[in-house]
């Protein structure tokens, strides 16, 4: 790269607590595409961080937070598929994260020994002349998909060379893996192989701007995100290597809490569009959850709404906990963040009924569990202060509503001497079957 325009665009992004450098700017059309891609993200001056590791990894320009995530992948095995001239940092940093969480990670190549390139910053600009060879664990022709839970395709020129040298084998493996329900992950130029295999049709995917048209021609929808989770497809972009590793781990560990269901219809176009609107300027999952939570908490109205389907609740504005919690779960899943439904058993003592009689009442209250950076937290999705006053019959507690957001703890209405709240141990992927039965049992025969 030269100076001027390129140096302006070689900016750092405030992502997940650490700054990272954007690179690979090639040509005016690409620079304009990347400028649009980064719209809404924080951009500042160039920053390089030097750390005392090996020469090949001495410049940290990628996403690296130092966070210790509690994922346990010890029961999972992942396969990285490589062609010649692969991006070494994309490959090995993602692999390092998975292995640190206990996963077994193999590398399959079109040849036993492959050469990758490394990016580094010099006085003249970005340089990728440094090379690193690796010895693959197996050859593509010997891959047994039954041994693996996920396939991962890094970028660089590896995807192009995979398709050029052994395209039929690669396409066959991807299609078989998709039929088996394996996680298919790809970063940067990697989604190119998913498009070639025909598995992105009707799906949301992302990747390097240079492959965006390929993904669209293959029938994919390409939102402007640094990562997308759509069922078993996990796609992302450089330099968000940590995010790629996290999102694959979450898909492996919590598939049912990332999937669209009958009531949590996370793939509904209205849900997807609202998620894009609310999270488009967010850089971290904490920021995304905060934006979605506050929308659901504050976006109720008092119109009559009998539906429990998330997209319909968003339209009608239903203010029941059993509606708001479902909507919040759907929006989180559409953003690629695991979410599930929890129940609380609430008892209000000495509650005055409309007929003037006084008695204790018990009912089921639905809240949303959201996985934020590897930790499950519970969220109160109802923000209607007047409704809470009516239920508690205690105006002194009005100042506690709406519940304020936090990304590192539960955000719930607190019990007191007159209100007993028990969070039940069960949780659910959808409002169906067992959850409805448990609600009915918890509500009992009380009418209020």
C-alpha cells in the first residue's frame, strides 16, 4: 500500500476492548466497498501493538481481547480445510482459540505440506511476503466427516486454490457435511467455497467484500456484519478471528438456542430487519444485547395482542412477559447470540383482588436467558412501570422499573418481603409442549 487515501483507510476499529488494524485495501472499487462495509464502526488513527511472541506473530493487528472464555469444546472435533497460499494468521489464531477451549482440531489439505502467508506492517505499508509452511494432519481425499462436528475454511488464496485444484472433492465434502448438519464456518474469502457448493441459497452469509457478489449470485443474503450465524452456517470477516472462534463454539454448544422455531421465528424478515437496524452500529455482543434488550423493554404498548409469535408480537406490541421474552429471544438469535426462555414462580402476598378479597397469588413469569461472552444471564424483558405497580400494588417500587441493562449479571426484578420469586431450573428453546405445561402447573387454579 502507498500513502494518502490508503493510509486514511488503514484505520483501527474499537472492537471487543482492543484495537485492530484494517488492511488489504486493493483498488478504488474495493476501497469504496470497504468504506461502506465499515460504516458505523469507530475509526481512528493507525495503531500497532507489539507483543513478545514469535516473529511471525509479532504484530497484533487482529482482534485480540485477552478474555478468558468459559467454553468447553472437549467433546468436539473440528476440521480446517486448506489450499495453497492460505492466510496463516486467520488459520492459526482461530485454531488456537478452539484448542484453548479443549477442542481437537485437525488440518486437511490438498497436499501434505502447504504454504501460507503472513501479514505485517512495514515502513512502506502492508507486506505479505513472509511465508510459513505447515504439515497437514490428513489429505482431503482421506477426510471422514463422521469424525467431525464442524468444517472451517480460512481465507487468503486458499479457497480459490481449493476450488481450482480439487473443486469436485471440496464441493462434495461441503454438501455431505451440510446434509449431516455439521457446522460450516468460513471467514474472509472462505465463504467462496460455500457459494460454489450451493449451500448459501436462501441463507444469510457474510465475508470479504470481494466475494460479496459471488455469495449473492449463489442466492445468499449478505448483511453488512462482521459475522453471521444462520443455522449451521457461520461466516465472518477479517480481522475478527476471535469472534469467528466464539461464534463457531456457540453454535456447537447451543444449536437449539440459535435456531428459529415456531414462536421464536428468528429468520422472519421483519425480525432480521429490526435486528440489523438495532445492532448495525454495535461492535460487541454486549452492545448488541443492550440495544435489543432496551428496544424490547421499552417498545411495548397496551394494544390487545393474543399472539406469542415473535414477529407478530413486534407488530402488535403485546406487553405480557410471555410475549416480550419471546421477542427478545428472537432478536438475539437473529443477531447470532444464543437465547432461551426461563420461568420464574412469583408469589405476591396479601394481594387485593377486584372483588375486595385478599389472598396470596402465584403465577408463572417468563424471562429471557441470553449468553453473553460465554456466560448465561437472565433478563427481565417487561419495562411497563404501570403494569408492575398494578401487579405489586406497591407504588414505592416504581423507581426500580425499567430494569437497567448490564452485560455481566442478571437484570431482574428483585423480591422483597411481599413478593417471593423463585427462578425455576428448567429452560426452553421455544414456547411449546413442556414449557406451556409448566406454566399451567405454576399458575395452578388461581384466577386473578
